[in-house]
C-alpha cells in the first residue's frame, strides 16, 4: 500500500533488506566543477590573502568592499544587534544559550595523572585549542541556533578565540545571527563566506588569523573546501541531509508524529523521515495524519518531495525488531515514541541523539534542550558523535619516569627496539638502565 | 656555527622566525599519479570485492593466492606465532601490552545523565564502535609495537571486532606482528595491504566485513586511500614524518640527548630532531656528542640525512622562551630534559606526548610506558590528540523531557523555530505545550 506521499515497507517482505538499502542510499555526488573552483579559490587566498578574499566576496556574494576592515564586525556591532532585536528574541536566544552551556559543561574533560607500581607518573593533560572558526551560512538558511551550538560549545571548552564567518549576500545581514554571536561570546566576526572564508580561516590572511579547527555547515563549496583543508586544520564532519527515525509503539498521537516527521522533511528535499512500528493500524493512522496535515505546512512543497523520495513508514514484528532496524540505519535523530523508552535505549548502539518518550520531540533538541544539534548524519553515528566540548579540547600524554621505572622500562623498550631494528631507540633506553 | 651535521639557530637573530618556519616547513607533495592509482583501486575493489583484492595482492605484493581464504589467518595461526617466538620476545610484548591496556583504561568514558530543574533528564550514552580495522605495514617497517598500540586500545574501548590487515610481500610473514595480534586479542587477520586493503575494510567484500574506522600508518598509497574513504568510515590522522623536540637546561648528559635525537632521526630521512637550550656551552657539548656518536649508529646514513636536512640546535634566552618556541612548533614528542619539568609543563599548550625529566626518554614511551605512540605530527598537536580509547568510542545525546519540561522548552523552541521560518519544527514543539 502506498499513498503516493510516503512509502510503506514491511520487514517481513523477502525484499525488505534491498528496499531499505535503496531508501537509505545517499552519496554526495562528485562535483568536478565544484572541486576545481574550490581548488582555485584556496590556492589564491593562500597566496594573495585579503586581496583575494575581497575579490571573491565581490564576485560570489555581490558585496563590494574597498578593504577587509569593512568586512570585520567589531564587538560594538554585535552588541548593537543584541540590543536591537525584540525582547522575546533576546530572551529565547539567551535561554537556549544558557541551557547549551549548562549541558556542555558536563562534557569538560579534566587532566589526570596516576603513579604506577614502579613510581612512574602517567597521565593526560587536557587543553583547549587556541583558536576556532565557526562557519554560519548566510541568506535564507541563516540559523542563529547553529551559531549558539558551535560557539557556546567552543567557549565552554575554554577556547580563548572564537571567530565567526558568515556571508552577507548583497550586504544582507541577519541581526539574529549577530545577536547569537554576541550572546555566545564570539571574539571576532567577518562577513565572508564560501570557499574563500574557509581558506582565510585555514591559512590566515593579513587580517584574519589562522585557526586550528573549522566547524559549521555550508553549501557544497564550503563542504568541499573544508574537506580540502582537513589536515592543515581540523574540521567537524561533512554533514549529509538531515534525518529522523521514529520508533513508535502506537501510544503517541499520530498528528504529533506526523509533525515530527515534517520537522525533518521541511529542511530540504533530500531530508529523510522514517517511522517504524509493530502496529499496522497505527501506521495507517500516522499516514492519515500526514495526508491531513501536509497541505497545511508553509514549506509543504519541500516536505512533500522529501517524504515521497526518502520517507517511509515501516511495519515490523516487534519493538526489538524496530531497534535492530534502527541500529542498521544509525540515525542522526532517533525518537523513541513509546510508553517505556528505558526498555529500548540500552539496545540502541548507534544514534546521534535519542529523544525519549512522546513528550520529547526532536524540535526541542534542535533549539534549547541543551545537547548539540550538530549530529552525525547518513549512518556516520556508527563512528562519530554530536559536536561537543571534546571537539575543542585535545590531549597530551604525560610520562614522568622514576629512575627505577626508567631502568625497568628501559629493558623492555631496548628488547623491542632491537627486534624492530631501531638501534638508537634501544641505546637511548639502555642509557637509562641502572642495574 | 654549523658542523655540517646539524644547524645551529639563535632565537635572538633577526631572521630567527623565518629560519624556524623554513626548518618546520613540511607539506606532503600532491602525488597525482598516486591519487589516480588509488582512485582506480578503490573503485575496483568496491565493485568486484574479493576478486579485485586478489588481483592487486598478486600485482603489488607479488603474492599469488587462488582464493581469499588463503589470505585469512585464523586464531590458530596467530597463537602458533605467539608460541613459536622466543620467550624473551613474548615476555617483552606481553609486558608492553599490559602497560598499554592499564594506561588506556584511564581513558574509558562512561555514560552519564542528570535531571534539570524542569524534571528533564539529559545525558550522554557512550558506546564502542562495532568493528575497527588496523593497518600494519609489512616488510622492513613492520612494527609489532604499532599493532599493540592500535589493537589493545580498541579492545580496551570495548570494540567487539578488531580486524588486522598487513601485507606479506612475496609471502614474507613477520611472526612478531602475528604474535602481537594474538596478545592484543585481534579477532580476524588478512594478509593484504596497500589501497586494496583500505578499500576492502571501508566497503567490505564477500570475505571481509566493512569496518567503522581504519587506523594505522602506511605508505603514500595507504595514506591517500585513507584520505579518500574518510567519511565512508572514520580514519585516524594521516601521519607526517616523526619529530622530537627536546628542551634542555643543560643538566642531562649530552650523550643521552644526542641518542634521544637519533632515536627520531633514525626513523627516516624526513624525520625531525630539534634541541633547544638557553645554555650555549651545553649546545656545543650536545653537538660534540652528535659528531662522536653518529658514526656508531647502525642507521647512521638515514640519521645523518635527517639531521642535516631537518635537525637543529637552538639557543634561546631562557627556558620560558624555549616553551614559547615549543608551543609554536607543537611537537609530536616533547622531552623536558630539565631538573624541574613541573615548572614548565603547565605552560606547554600543544604537544602529542610530554616526556618529563632526564630519565624519561622518548623510546620508553614508544614501546612500553603505557601511553600511545600514535601521536599527532607536523604541528597537528594544535588540534589533535594521541590515539586513544576515545577514538573507538562514540556518544549519543540523551534527552528525556518531563511533560512540564517539554511544555516550557516548547515555548522557547517554537519562538526560535518561527524566527528561522521552520514552521513544522515550531508546530511539533507547540503540540507539547500544556498550559
């Protein structure tokens, strides 16, 4: 059965595995033209610095500036935006920022040391990065919430210098983005975007100091530029389209679940919204809600294409089978819309964020629950984590040997080094042997 | 003054900054030929699986196998290697493995939750990856210690399935590598290498299941293949040449320090060994030790080229200036060969591993102190960490709202979602508002 709006799959079908694979299939196409443009921009900014950034900003963002100083927004300008937005906007942004900071403080890692039985001290020293760059898209996809998620987290990690870059196409500034930057404590801001902004952050220019890590979403040029500078600086993951997976036992209002699916599908035409349930009648009810509510959405055209192309309602035999399917998908957002989410959560192995119980809609997590909304997409939750404080801290091993410890360890090291034909390693260790 | 063997720099020179930049300059050349070969191999293995792996193994490793089963080494073969190596080898490998496990257990992250003032539960669920692939080079650069560093760490993280790939060129097997795999608890082993091994791990074949992360060093083909599959799977960093930086106050025996420098320089001709001291006479003494000891090294040709090309003895005005220079370099290995290393360590912001005091030579850390010897190179300690348990665990955010909490958060989320023109997000949140 198919409504035309959303696929219906059944896990007991002989072809279910293949159908699910086809549904999940997602691969960023290789854009040779994008690669070649980005390569040129990166090399040019690396060589000519500010001058090249100004030229590309004029060319791509239709913003003519005589000097880089016109593209630098000082603290006064950020504070002015914060003062000028509505009281309600300011309160909501501040509430979200406070909750994000409060949650992320739990992720702070401390340095540690211990002493072993030989009297050697071993440990790990944790330090923040010196300088981080946050990319925020401009124009219609300018999301102040994303600025909070990245910049507040970096600040909680203790990064002393957080730079924000955001394009202002044709000079169009988003005051909420500036206000979010002010609340987050962003240290410097540049109204540049695209591959030229990534290049400026990665290599540094006369005006813009080089950063250690670049985070934040962007268009295909930004994504390709981030991929290309990876290694010179660190980057967060290259995000694919956003996804939600809902496991429902039928206890939630079908209208709620339909709207939760839409909250993903309205993002873009490639977004993915899937609901799994062992209850066929419930799946029918959710489908009816989808059909009823979809036409009432402001972004119903985008949501309709997303649901038709990549959405699905999946019937399974049991909730534990739903968990199995979920682990295979490794979703970015997982809603456990069930009466007893604790009974399922231990068996969830891979998910970016887990929304427990029918009250916890994904939208709450997107804005203000506290955890990060920058999450691993396209099954990468198998090996990656939400953006977090750990993305902005790094570790140094500490080894402090006692004379006796160095002597004992020296014997083992010497033996292994000689087995690997590394004689200087062995002799360096042997100097420390005292008996 | 220059001995011809190693450069002498002085931080008070007007051109010091430029000289240091030139000394540190390192960029992996772009090998268009390598890129193109790797692209072909990856696509071919992805398409044809085992058959392609067998062909490339025959072609590149001169190893003819009729079927993949000949390239699979079972537990019996690993245990046989462990039984057949010498008692001394076995004891040394086991001692190193035990210490690596003991240190890395301190890095285990636990899941956590807390309840906020609205009655919402927030937290982070930590889970190991399902399956990890360890690459170990074959032939003369086959290092059993690297197998321990990667595989023991993955096992401490709780990864149930650790696969080892290592080429056996012309059938030449390194029994110590197999024995290290046995000790580390490697679950499956394949005698394949190069880009074809990386492809098999990243995409899976009929015989080899797909992994979630690939770690371990390799030649330029392996490095390029890892870079290319990044995103499909996670990878560790692409390693540059190894480096040591020694800060010395003149209290250590110059012969010891010369040998510590050699223990880096003997790795390869691009390795970098630098010593910094405020004591000119001490620098002269270290130089004399270098000249005296270098000819006695088995690998003196490699070490000589490394020291000539990339080595340096740097005179600074004070130990705190030495720390500043060190932070600029962000070395892979940092020896604080000083009487009071605790006085310096707090100011060290960027380093892969810090070796405190004159007894603690880098070689001890390379084999058996406990911390990992896979460390960030080429200044990437500015933003990355030693290989660790955290590389094999990932996190899922947990959000479990109370009805009251969902209602309160719903108001904030609704406001911000409407400000971002995401109406379905807003309506999904609004359903949860109860007053």
